[in-house]
């Protein structure tokens, strides 16, 4: 396994455990950090039926793969996690900073058709058990949030544009304002994403992050600028009041691990998408 190196050594270590059920591979939050009713998982590319550049567990319907094949893959992941695809809720994912509050009426939105995803948002929150918040990614940072005492969960999709809007912080604020979650009780997990080992960016993007974080999330490698996107999101969550001990971060780099993850940057062409899933069992 390749891991995000260098600047992440001062952050919490990897907190995900790999599991395979009926051939479907996924990572889940380590049992020591989880709760009995919490589902918190990140799919891999292992265990699906997609072909070609989408092989094999592609879960994205917006990348050119056959939609019926993607539905089979989504059903396979749902079965492995012990949840129902009928109760998935997905966001449109527009690389912005908006968050939607999910209720019973949203169940199934985006599960079977990308056109029915919750429009215009990259973040979702809910206090409805048995509702599974899902985001799709291939290098972008997936973040999941939970407050077990209040029964609230959230999810965010953060590419570099979404990170600049502080989409993670927007999810935290929604949990606080809509459901009364104390910021000191909110847990956050930053999932597998492209690391600074592989994420080369131009000066224009680098300057945007430098203006917010200085050089703390930027490194120079071979004369080229590399961005530590997970660490930028981590810093935003700290600044928003989350306790450092309540922020967990995966060190898995999607670009390093070709056999395990899709990577838009690495593959330089059509590729699949993984899914992050969070929810509370009824």
C-alpha cells in the first residue's frame, strides 16, 4: 500500500481497516473508533462487474460507464455493507460549498439516477437513521462526520475548489445549527484521497492555498508544487472548533494504489469512482 507521506506525519495515523465481503473490497472505520450503529465505509475498485477503464467496482454514473452495470455495483456494495440501495442519498457534487439537510423524503435520491441527486450541493447532513449519505470521488477528499449522542451524520465532497469554500466546515455548521450538535462532540474522518506525493498543482491554485495556509500545505518536488489537500481540510476543521483528537485521517493515497483505487489524475482519461458512505442503523 502507498501512503500519503511527509507532511502528514504530525497528523493522526491511518484509522481504516480493509474488509472483503463476497468479493467486494472496502475500508471501514476501525472498530475501536466506531460505534455499534455507525456505518462508515469507503469503497475500492475491487469486486464489481464494470469493464475497461472502469474495472471493476465503479460506482459513478457520470463517467461514461453503463448505468445498469453501475447499479449492479451499487447493489453489490450495499449488500456488503448490509444496507439498502433504496435508502442511499447522493449529492450532485458541483465543487461548491452548499449543504442540504436530508429527511425521510430524500431516501433514494440519486441512488438509481444521477439526475435525481440532491441538486447544487457537495455536502449532506441528516438525523434520520437508516438513511445512507453517499459521495463519489477519485482523488477528491471525501469527509464523513458523526455525532452519536445527537444521532446526526454528515458527508462532504472536497476537491480543491470545494476545499477553498470550506465545505467540511459548512457540514459542521449545519450539524450544529440544524440539530444542536456540540462542536466538541462531532467526529470527522478524512478518507482516502490523492496525497502531496502525487498531487501536482499550478502556481494559480497553489497561491490560493498559500493565501489561506501559508506554505503549510504546499511542498516543492523537483521544481514543481504539490498540494496536501487532506491537510488543508484538516486545518479548516480545527479552525472550526473540532477537537484534534476527534479528527481522523486516512493516509491512503488514491493515486499511489492503482490496484485498489481509481485516480483521475493518475489515469489521465476515463476512470471510475469510489464511494464514501455514512449513516446510522435503525
